C-alpha cells in the first residue's frame, strides 16, 4: 500500500507539471490503483482520455484536457499520507462538498467521488481534492 500511494502522488505531480508546461499528454506507470483514479478523472471530465501506451505497455498515456487554454485541473491536493491517514464520514462529506472541487475517497467499494459516496452512504479515506 505504501508504494501505491507513492505512485498516486507521482501521478498527481505528473498531471500538475504536465498541465503547467501545456503538454498534451503524459506517461504514468501502469497500476490498478492509477487506472481507477484515471477512470474517475475521465468520467468527471478532468482528462480527455487515457490508454495503455503503444510504445511501452507498462505505461499509461494520459491525454490532458484544457478549456480555452486553461488546464481542466487547476490543483490536486493530496490529503491522506502514510504518516497521517484522513478518514471522512458520510455526514462530514455534506459539509466538505461545495461543488467547486471534487474529493476522491477510498471506500470499501473502491475509489469513488464525493458525489458517489453520498449516493451510496459511504465514508472512507480521503485521498485527494481536485479543483
């Protein structure tokens, strides 16, 4: 689990740096956790697409999204760390969610957005905040 969190932080940083440099795509080592995270970003419209790289099948090719030249993801903030896990209850999600950002939460049903957690009445470990 420790190594997986490092890969997620690596992905956060690659996305931030890629969009700051106005890149069209970035490459990320392929893991199931990263795939679930990228799938959430794609479903919510934060990235254009992602796929297994044709050059190296051990990497994901992530196509970044821009709206009128501005990055779709303005900020990704990692919340939970191996040294300090942050858990949220469903009650707290209603207070945290403002609609201006998206929360990614690790639940017993896998990685979910704050909106999905509210629908399913699930809490869990708060991974990151995307705005």
